[in-house]
C-alpha cells in the first residue's frame, strides 16, 4: 500500500509570524548526496491572519525571469507590509535550477508534468506530491512563473485554467487580469492535467501561471513587468495594500488544436522570419528550413497551417524533426476583453 504522507519536510514553520528562510528537505540518496538532503529554498513572510499566497518559480530549471522577479519582491517587501502570508519558492525544482536544465538531473523528471505526484516516487514526483498535498491546501492563491527556457520564447502572458467550477474559473480570470499583461492564455481541453494549474484546480485554489519570454536568460523589461504583476496580484488577493492604475484590456486566446502549430519537418536549421506576438494567416511564410550538412539539398519554405497568434517560437537554430517551431493560439470565441 502506498503511503499518503510526504517523505519531505520543511526547516521553517509556516504557522509562525515574521520572516523565515529555510529549505524544503528533498531526501534522495545518490552519488552527489548519499546521506543528506537536496535543498529547495523556501521563504515565508507572515503577519497575522489573512490570505495565504504561494509564488513559485523554477518549476523548470532553465526559466529565469520568474525567479528573478520573486527575488525582487522578496527584497522589496517586509512581513510587516503584509496582512497574511506569502510563501516564496524561487526554484521549486532546485536540482534542475542548479543545473540550468528544464528537467531534474536526479531523475530526468519534468516537474510540470508530475502532479499529483507520489510520496514514494522519485525526486520530481516527491516534490509534486508535497506541493499538492502539503502546500496547496494552505493557500488562497497560487502563482507559478514560467518562460520558454533555453528552447523557446513566449509572448508574455498570464495563464488561467478553464475549470469545471465556474466560480473558480472566474477567480482565475480575475487573478490573470490583476497580473496586468495584455494577453491571457486560457487553458482548456488541451491543458495537461499533470501541471501546477491542474493541481490548483484539484485543490480548489485560484491560480495563474505566466509565460515570460525565455531564451535562457533574464529579460529586464519582462522581469520588471513580472515584478509589478506579482505586486498587483498580492494587492488583488488582499495580502498587501497598494494602488495601481487599471490594467489594459486583455486579449484572451486558447490552443484549440495541436495541428494549428508548426513543427520541424526534419533535422535542420530553422531560419525564422517571425516573432512571438505576431498575428499570422494560414499559408503565410514562417521561415526557411536549411540543410547545412547537405548543401545540394534544397531549402524548404515553411508556411503556417492555420491563422492565429504566435504565442511562442523556437529559440534554437538547429532543431530536430518534430520540434515545435511556432505555437499558434486563436482567440476565445465571443470572449469580451478581460
């Protein structure tokens, strides 16, 4: 019989007021750390009773705008500024973060495809289980910050899950609007139910994710927008009290079919001629596909199979057959500006 209680533990007391820094102790015996634990740093800022908000970064270890924005917020706020609690985890998949890797070097796991996790599983499954069963139930709101990592670049957007519970969906959308970016990606039938978003839906907690550029570095403008978005969300949820101008009306898009996007037809060099955030029509040129190792082979003109918004594009030059080159989203039908 599988155990339901986590094997992981915290070195901080989340019920205690004040500022605390410590670790989620990931106990996993391997050649690098056979008898100790792999630390996942965690910070708690708490001031009395009030809403509890958890902010996650580094769910994928090569995505850095989110962790940078979290550290900025940490430097900016004291626990005395709060009415409630903020739980900050800037590098949730800490082993992957330390390796600047999308997946964990301990078990090859993709943390955002590991929920609800398993207390008896590998390191990635254990982290997912702890977040969903030990941390999520404490929360009145969750924010999970992503980017395209080394492999891709996303047009900055907030992600709101279209949940079966209409009230929860409305709270997700309100939180996405509060974040303040002009684009909201609505997650529906094509959402992966092994993600943090789906964990929050199972827990009944309002939650957004965000996609914030990418390329494997820290974009200063996107990170500043993210820092502001976090402060706006904390105000929206009642943890801090700051005033901000109303955000611009947000466009709402969704992924309705994987076949709308563009994928590499072979191994080769993608000579991209488009950018994330562009509107495109079916048949428009996305770029050329070259074969530098076969100079006599003609290059291919790659065209979009479907009209829509380029939500993300590949950030690599050399790609493999089947790799995503451009992610295409379409407007949510009859969705008013959010």
